[in-house]
C-alpha cells in the first residue's frame, strides 16, 4: 500500500481521534478521559505524524516525545493504525519513520507496551526492541507495562 508520512496538522485531529478511540488502546486508556485536548496539544507541538493513503486519508499515526524518556531520549507515546488498514505494513512504515527520520540523531529510543498486547510486544521484539523493565499498574490498575528500548 502506498503511504505518505507527514507531520500532522489540525486537519488530521478528527481522524486521529477516531482511530484512537476505535482501538483497544483508546477504549482502555481513554475511556475515562477524552484525548481530544491531548491530541490537539501534541499536534500543535508537532509530536504527531500521520500515515496517509493515496486518497490523503489518515490510516494511522504515531505520537513521539523527543525527550520523553528521562528527559533525554525519544519516547514513542502511541502508535495506532485504523482497524481497516491493519496488517498492511502501515505500522512498520510508521516505526521506520520513527527510527530513521524523527529520531535519526539518537542512539536509543523507548516505548511502553501493555502486558495484554502480546502482538504488539512481538512486533517490537522483531524490530530489535528489548524489554528493559516492567512497570506494574503504571497507567491502569491491573495492567503492567513493559519498558522497551532499542539501541540504534
């Protein structure tokens, strides 16, 4: 699938919101708080990058905080692909963009993955991310988060 990745604008806000809220991550992590303000702030800070198909529709996005890990290293806050576009290589393209373009000048990158999200954990491990810690009950009681790191 032909995909273009670019910095998100406010035009992408509604699509990013819908993709997030229709995902398991959105339903679990944002059922009690509306992420619209967080997404808008991240877009205004140029922290969100969208994957667009040839019709210019948003098919997924990543939210990156360049100094989000210990104030020093890039942190992949979110990666979400719309359910209709999953298993088509979009997540891989977003990760490549994260690693090769956005964080090209960094030697380490970090992310968290929930213990229930075994498919995502395997995806990251296949990209050479290593589990470096476990944070119990980090964002939600009963859900542990694996801290994953990749040396580049």
